[in-house]
């Protein structure tokens, strides 16, 4: 039987690539739900092509446009963020791909888990913000969380058949981003265009900036801790500029496993959708002769301070990763809006981490309050200081 797939954030980078995979593998999957934030035009185009059961446009002002465009179909049309959390409970859905950006993915993911839906997780912020609650919820409802990030997919693949063998350490690989090797002084003059020019991956704007600051790798460290039930000291980062080895698992006997492949997000997406089966694909194949040298180096945690801020938040735990994430989202958006310069991003995040009260064992409501406080702290700091 075909798996029914819901894609939350279908008009974004991960969402569109997920639909590419489904189109090629249409004998295995059917699209049940598509959601978008504001991109009503692309949502309409996707809905007409894939004929889902329902679509949601989060922006209420775009509802009539989508409703009228799909009036000749049987597709149900809803609007608003609350509708996203409601449609994920539909009986016809087997797996929910959460490709929403930022903390907006938290509540829909939680609701999908409560409804017994397996999760294809591309929204790392869900586990960064509330990893303890989400993993507990998944255990309670016997739901699998399949990672879609290439690094976490790599770890998952390396652990298959090894669940009984304790992990000594995992290494998340990082390309180093567009500014690898640059000094802090060099970063003072970084432009938005330069920061959005990732050397290996094609991603959305927010995650591309996170890659440039190395915050993306810091968030992935926290996510990996929860996904694979690890201690902070078991999670490390190594820079691998070629992005061929996607991550490494080291076991207690010293043996290491690495998952390799060309940098293509469709690979981990298809693996998550098709698990436990590897589906035949026509993706380009890796050739060792095209990459005669694979190199590795330590990340520069002093120049790229976001990585160390994330590491410390992971070690401290509680609501600190939530503060980190909320502050980072506002800081990155301010950079994308060209309101602050690149090197201000870690400054405002660090200030928020010291300003927002620490809660050792936060509740779901505490996470929401913490997120709002972190965002307000950054907005206030940006509004009262000159960074340009």
C-alpha cells in the first residue's frame, strides 16, 4: 500500500525536494496534505499537480485566492497556523514531513505525534527547543522520528543493526560554510550576498545563514543529543569541506562507521520516506576518482562563536537551547533584512542567553514563554544599538 504523506512547508526547499522524490516514487507514496506560509501561488500549483486531500495556507489573507483557484477540485482548503496542527491528525496520513522553518514546527509536530503519525523531521528547531518533551511524546505514542537532515540521516543509517552496541561518540561533519578560514576581522565586512552563497548545498535563506555562522551545526548537535539519546560530551563537530562524508559514528571498540554520498538532500528525504526500504533512484552516483582527497579540520570556535554558544546551551540544558534558538531566529532575520551586520549575530544571541531567566525543567508553556522572551530581548537590543 502507498504511504500517505503530509508535507508541512511544501513550498520551501525541503518541501519542494520532497515532492520531487514523491513524483519519482509515485508507486510508493501519495500526497495527502500540503501546507505553506505565504507562497499561495506555488501551493496552488503543487495542489493541482499532486491532488492532495487538503491544503493549508497559514496566511489568512491568501485563503480566498487559494480557495477560488482550487474550487474546481475536491481539495479541502484551510487557513491559519492552527489548521496545520489540525490537518496532521487525518486518518489517511502515515508520515508527516515537518519542513517548517523555526519554532513554528513545534506544535504541529507534537500534534502529529499525539495522533500516532510517524515523523520525517527536517525542522531541527523542534528538538532543539523541546527535545525532552518531543522524544518523550514519541515514546509514549510509539511514533518513529526519521531524521531528514543529511547529518542525522547519516548517523541513523550508521546505527542500523547496531542498536545493541553502545556509541562512544558521534561526529557531525560541517562544510565550514562560505567563510571557512576567514578571520574575525574579515567577517566584519561580510555582505548578505556572500553569506547566502553556500559552497555545497542549496538551502533556504535562514538555514544558509545558520551554516555561514556555524549555528546550524550547533543546532544539529543539540538535535543529535535528543535523537540518539546521547550525552553532550558524546557529540562533536568536524569540518569536512567536500561534504561527502555526512557524519560518523564511533563505537566502544574504536571502530567507526561513516555514511557517504554526494551532497543532495533528496537522498536523506527518500530514505526517511521509504524506510525501512532503500528505494531505487536515478540520483547521480558518487565517484571516488572525482574526489581523490577528502580533508578534515577542527572548527574555529572563536571566530564562529555561534557553534560554542550552542555547545554551551546543550551542556547547560533546560530552556537554554530554547533561548538560543529564539534569539538566533530574530538575529538571522535582522541580518537578512540588513539591519545588523554578520558579526552581530553571536553578540545578540549571547546577550539573550545571559538575560532570559534559566529554567532547569521547563514545561511546554515555559518553552513558549522562553521563546517569546528571547525574541523580545534580541529585538530590544537591536532596536537600541547601532550595528551597521
